[in-house]
């Protein structure tokens, strides 16, 4: 049984693992929240955009399981379990770091992809009821009009949808003077960036806790190993 200062480390590690459990749940919740824009506005976003939130949900579930594993290792003072826990935790940290770097490097590709999806959907507006419904939902929710502004509808030789005018009744003609000025492409980008900031903040906080947990786990594992060697 570990003694002295290591007993304190043991219980601190146990407390940190409880925090990991909470953080795992938090990551899952953030992942589900981040899925909302894709689910609601999938017409304007490439399928690959759903990968980020899905990865968050999976990582959150893994953190939850690993944290439970770490709690058991700390309480039982099992050297193998504590070492395995620290390795798994370090692996999760590396995956999170890699995902964060990739997200930053390819952030401009995301914006370009959204712009392309908007253009393609406007070209198909008259031929697809599903796309029309998607545009109506987007313009109503984000209080926006067209891809870059209400003028886009005129450029495509189409009337401005009633959802571009907040005060217009369904089916009523919407005039450009009464339409929302902001385009939907920048409005959607703003929402995505908002979720990205939340995800980034949560990731940084969890990463810090993980690193401290790895240090405690390594200290505890070393102490347990010394105890075994002296027996």
C-alpha cells in the first residue's frame, strides 16, 4: 500500500478521474450541440463537416470509460491499470491535439466548401422541394437572405422568398427593400465559428486536466512499483 505523500497523490488522482468523468459527459454534450447546425442545415454543408462532432462524441465516450478505468486503478493501487490509464490518457490528448491542429489548418477549406454548397443549392432551388424547404428554414432561423444577400435571388432570376422578410406572411411577395440584408453564407459561418470557439475552449480545459492527470498517474505508478519491489 502506498504511503506518505503518495497517498495524497492517489486520492488526488481519484478526484481528477471524477473530473474526467464529468469532462467526458461535457464533450459528448458539446458534440451533440455541434451536430445541430449540420443536422438542420445539411443542404449547405458537406457531409465531412459531421465528422468533427461525431469524433467529439466518440472521444467523450472514451474519456468516460478511461476515467472509470483510472478510478479503479487508483483505488486498487494496481500498477498495470494505472500505467495503462496514463498511456490511454496521453493517447487521447495526442488525438485531441491533432484534431485541433487539423481544424485550424483546414478552417479556410470549410468556408470555401460552404460557399460552394450555397451556390450549388441556389442553382437547384426551383428543381427541388427539399432544397426550397432548407432555404426557408435557414433564412427564417438565421434572419438572412440569399447566399451573400437578397440580390442573389435576382441574379438567379427568381423572386425573393417570403422567409427573407421577417414581417411577410408565407406566400406573400417579399421586396428587396424589406428583406434581410445579411447573406446566409456569412451567417452560417458565424454560427459554425461560435460552436468552434465553444469546442476549442472545452478542449483546452480538458487537455490541461488530462496532462495533470497523466503526471499524477505516473507518480502513483512509480510509487506502487517501488512498494512491490520492497516486498
